[in-house]
C-alpha cells in the first residue's frame, strides 16, 4: 500500500474519532472521554499531515530543518495551551473559549495567505515543474480562489470578533459598554458591501495577493463592528456563532490546501456551532437577527425603585437555616454569580448537609445560565455533583410547585418572572426557570443590581422570596454552619 494510502487511512481514523468525540461531548457524563478522543484524533491528523507530499519534498530539499520547526511550533503551542488550561480559572472558561475560536480563525487566515503566496511564486517560476499546476489554480473562480477568499473573510471576522467577545466577557473597561451608535448599521452595511466586492476581486484575480490581504483587513473591521454592539445577555449565542465561524474557516482552509481531514473537522465544528446557536436562540426566545442587531443589555439599566421599594425581605443564615430544616425538597439554581464567587464546592457541601437531614436536593440548569452553554454543568462537575441531579429547564419546571425551597445563587434574568408576565419586557417570552412557584425562594446575591438584560427582577420583591445579601461562597458556607 502506498504512503498516500496510509495517510488517507490515518485521516479516516481521525475523522471517525472526531465524530465519536462530538457524540460523547453531548453528555456531561461522557464529555471527558470525548475530549480525549478528539485530542487523539487531532494528534493523528497532525502526524499524518507531516508525511504529506509538500512537507516530504521540503525535507528532501532542506534537510530536517522543516521538521525541527514543526516540532518547535508544536511544543510552543502545546505549552501555551496547557498553561492557559491549567492557570485560567473556571469562571474564565467562556473567555478562553472565545480566544480559542479566534486563534482558529487566525490560523486559517495564515494558512490561506501562505498557500496563496506559495502558489503565486510557483506560478511565475518557469524552472519549477509545478508551475503549470500552480497557474491553473490561479485561474478565476477555481476552487482554490473561492476557498481562499472565504477563508480570509471568515477567519478575519472570527479572530477579531472573538477578541471583542473576550474583552466583553473579561469586562475590560473599553469593552464594558456596548457600542450603540445609531450609525452602526450603516457602517456594518458598508463593510459588508466592501468585503463582498473584495471577495469578488480575489475570486477573479487570485494572483493579486494584495486583494486577499485587503479582504482580511476589511473583514477584521467587520468582525469588530459586528460584535461591539452585542450586549452581555447575548454572549452565549455569540460564542456559539463564533465557534461555528472558526469551523467554517477551517473547512474553507481545508479546500485551499486540499486536505480532507481539515474539511471534515471544520465542517463538524461549523455545523455543531450553528446547531448550538439555534438552541441558544430558542432558549432565549430570540432570533439570530435580533441577537446580532438588537442586543439585550445594550441600553442603560432600568431603575428598580418602583419594583423593590418597601418589598424586599432580607434574611440571614440562621433564619434561612430554619426554613431549610423543614424542607423535604430543595432545588438549587446556579448562575454566573456562583461562578464569580467560586462557590461550587460550598454548594456541594450544602447539598450534602441537606441530604443528611433527609431532604431531596436537585439542581435546575437553564440553557443560557452563565456566559456560555454548559457553563453551570462544568462548574458543578468540578465539585463532583452527580450528573443525575442536574435537571434541565423543561424537565424541572413542572416540579417547582411541589418544591419546598428554591435556592437561587447568582442567577438573575433566567429566573425573572417578567419574561412570563410582562409583554413589554425586553426578555418577554424568554423561557425561564419557574422558581417563583416554589413555596419559598431564597436568593443569594450581593445586591439588587440587574442582570445582563439591565432590568429589575420582580422575583426579589415577591411575597415568598427571602434575599440573602452576601458573597456567594461565604453565604453558602455560613448557611452550612448554621444548619450544622
């Protein structure tokens, strides 16, 4: 069997591992195994790519230097990735995902740009036997020309859009306020028109590399202007969409370098990202157009004086412990505040204390709780919370009416009953966790500040709600001590 046949067989094995990994990643119980299988598939694909014709020819003409460069790049990249994964806090996982999406887009752009420059150099080199093949690739509207243009555009939008998303998630001062300039839609429209013109230029004149890099520059600006106006409430959707963009850029780059496994892997990521984007939009009762051009949380926060005035009932650890002593069923609702306070282990300790008293404890997970899909699942898994105790919104909602105590820790918009009762609310129609139907609701929060949507929450002023104002971790630990 030829060497290319072995390479194709390795690519097939890698593709199969990617597909199995995606299947396993759909469940928290099997997600870790899926991650390792996906990493193994990528390792196989990278090693197989090192035996492709261009690399073998480069080694034959230049010695082992190309292999040394590949090994050095792998070690540096792997070291940076491992350091980020180990040192970045769990609360920063959404930001890290945004960065990884961006790096994927940037890598695709560089691959396409390097391949375009190499092909142009070969096409105008009469002494090289590959010149005829290179020249045919540079003809207008070939697969190479179209794929190169799409890679440059999608990759640039992904990279810079992801950097803006990182800044918003990290709450950097320059990104904290959404860009609400009324002219932004016209600016975006102008940039879109310019990118389409440059895509046409690259497809019709692929030998003019300056057009490709102009497309990258304009696409970069478009990535920034598209992401800047989007508010924090819509960040879970944006992360999913950027993830899809990074996959589409990789798939296009696969067509540029004629690499089948890159096309397969990119297509899987692109398709799964689009599916997850649709799921997130459905969970928020928002259209994708509304997310990209509307933007929850892009306006100033609405005052809660009319909602909260004279109606807030504050309680301490001892009072809440007395309520929990007689509870048979307790549902814990985690939110981003839990992640910020690093309270997941304290929550597990509280659940153990309640279960030791005979109470049934479960966790209600909203699809967009936190700042990325699955954020709460990851946090609770870190604290070894059993998977079977994690209940999805549609599954747990009918049971809130039979729940003695619902404990909301750091969640806001996903438990706001205004989504169900106020047609004029910015989150009207958004599916929420029906915690207000529980006999008693305990809300652990630092203050009455609004969530990402920037609106007050009537739940905090409800007759059956007790507000526990404190840092999430300290509040839960004090509550555990009071129970004991």
